[in-house]
């Protein structure tokens, strides 16, 4: 990053949302720009830099930032609506980005924010399954009627499974299907072990107490509300106007079934909102913004 200059850096996560707790980590997100002479140097290029030793800081090259912002990536979109309370560093080019924030926003947010929200639901459900019905032991090949060593590689196994059954020996089909079941069970057990061994102790305690991951639930509802805000108003406001509700979720006020019902209701709202936003951002307008960062005009 020596050949780049940070043009915008902002607090991120709970310190941006207005949901920080005394124990909350401080996260930063930033955007860096190449100086013009470096633009054609392939050896002085980076897309994303992540630091996690002392503080959590992620900095994107402005080119990657534009691509992700064009796609309405939730983590990137939030940066565009940083304000005086969250901005920790800004230069003229950063001011240009913020003043053109709404040009990046389109109805793609319906898909991206919904997608990120659904990912949170899957995590909540997976971890709840680990809590309520943890694997009793590591899967063994003999439990699936398999020999000690695989007969075929994964490519051959998939070929057997998806080939016409009349063209494959029945015992091979049975073996391939059992091999897939064993590998799936092994993969799930590995994920369970990673989850169990790498959990934050405090977070694990609250998850066990309330029966679901409160932090994932808070992110779930935040994403659904943010998506609605963007579709209706074309922008976000920080701290979030529903920060108190998100903090209530973090405090365990709502039961698991209540969270599921609320999320289903908000998913339906997000899906049904009629928006005046364009279906996709206007590339030409965004190119003008991009060129202006370098003091140039788009011809």
C-alpha cells in the first residue's frame, strides 16, 4: 500500500450503527487511491488490505470499491453514508465520493441485502442445531459401510452418482452414495468442531443461554431494515434510527421464534417495496465520478 493514499476512512460496525457495547471491537473501513503515475504499474497494485493485529482495519483500492459499490455490496454501501460522527480521515477525493453516494444505489440492494440477511439466518439455524443436537462423535467410514480407504476420487464418485443407473453396477452406486454421505457428515463435523473451539467465550455463553446467536440476529434485522431504507429513501442514516431495537436483540429480549417471525415479516416487506431507484447504477455517471477523483473529465 506504499503507493496508495487513503482518501476516506470511517468507523464501521457497531460504532457506526450506534449499537456498540463496552466490549465491542473498533473496526475501520477505508478507501485508498493510486497516484496517476502508478496506474499503469502492475507491480504496485492491491485490491484489499486487512489488518487485524491491534485493530480491525480493511482498506479497499478505489477500483475494487467502485466495482463492489456498483453491485450494492452491503459492507461497501455503508461507507458511502459515513458522516462527521464516524469519519476518522477524509481528503478531497473522499468528499467527492460521499457527495455522489446516491449515484451508486439501485434496486440491486433488494437482492444483496436480502442475500446477506439470509446468510445470517443460515448461521443462526446451523449454530442452533449445534446447540440443541451436537454431533455425538466423529463420523467413521465403517459407520457408512465403507472400506478403510476410498475406492475412487471425488470426480469419479460424482460421475457414478450422476450417470444413468442402468450403465453402472449397483454396488458402485451404493458405494458412491455412501461415500458422499460420509464426506458430507465429516464436513459437517469439522465445521462443528471449528465452531465449538473458536467461539468467543462471552458470545458462547449468551448463545447457550438464549438458544441462538444474538449477534447474528442483530445483523439479520439490521440488514433487512437497511435494505428497506435504501429502497425507500436511497440512503442510510448513521447512527441507525433503529439502533435501540438492535441493542434489545443483543440483550436477549426476544425469543428465537420471535426473531424468526420478525425476520420473515421484514423479508416480505423488503421484497415487496416499490422503489423509484434505477434497476442498476448508471455506469456513465459513476465513470464521471471516478475520473473526477483524478481531476479528469470523462470525454
